C-alpha cells in the first residue's frame, strides 16, 4: 500500500501548492507574470466547475492530471523562492478552501457559447 500513500501525499502537496499560488496571485510582492499564470491556474483548480467534466472518459481527468500540475510548476518557477516559502507556510494554515466564482462563471460561459455554436452549426446544415 506504499503507492497509495505516495498518491495521497502528492495530492496533499498539490492542494497546498494551489493554495500557495492563490495567495501569491494576490500578494503585491509577486511578479506580474507569476500573478497572471498563478491566478489563472489557481482559479481554475479551485473552481467548482471543470472545463472538461470528469465524466468524459480520459479527457475529463486530463486537466486534473496534466494541466493543473504543469501550470502550477510554471507559476512556482515564476515566484521568488523566499516568497514561495512564505506562501506555502500560509497555505499550510489555511482551513477553508477558497472558491473562484469568477472562474466558474467563465467556464459556464465557455460551455454555453460552445453549445450555442454547436446548435448553430447543426441548424445551418
């Protein structure tokens, strides 16, 4: 059962990194590029709605397994090490999970526009 514990530990660390990047995106000491990348990734990761729903085979988990971790890696590289240590410490003590309502609205809007586009395409044939 060692690999299950490894996966659980990785998931906890990923959650902490998301919180830390979310904190960094709101901190005035964070470089602008890191704020943009970190803000987008953190908002997407904490959004209650996925761009690709998890019930879609393979693609549904692609964002959770690839996009979020790779985006976090980029954001962390853009944030100075000393600040990232501080943000991780603050993330460790966070007790309430933040939610990004704006990210949820954007994702819903993308789905609505996609459905409208698909509908118009079907009607034009």
